[in-house]
């Protein structure tokens, strides 16, 4: 009887530990994006076909990644900001 109690305690311990590790794994999956074969994982979101990952956002096919923002086709990247076509990137990355 003592031997069967030890086995029962061991089985219950494995089930409890397995349950906690499964819950922790599911919590991690919730925080990161799960993308399919046609999308690119970009942190917490999935970028579609033709898009590129830019920090934690997706840039379109005509956009350029500029740090953590996407610049449009008429903009230029200036350090981490986008300057319009009428501006140029000045010292200390300020659009002028």
C-alpha cells in the first residue's frame, strides 16, 4: 500500500507541474504573434506579404523603415523621424 501511495503522489506531482508549465507557455504565446507561412513575425503583430517589419510595426511596400516609424514614398528618413519632400535632414536629426 505504501508503494502505491508513492506512485500516486509522483503521478499527481507530474500532472501539477505539467499544468503550470503549460499555463506559462500559453501566456508567452499570447504575448507574441503567431504568424503563418505567408506573414512575418514582427514582435506582437504579423506583417503581411509585401510588408516589412519595422521595430514593432509593419511598413508597406512603398514605405521605408526609419527607426521605429515608416516613412512614405515622398518622405526621407532623418534619424528616427520622417521629413517631408520639402524638408531636409538637418543637424541633430531635425527636419528643416
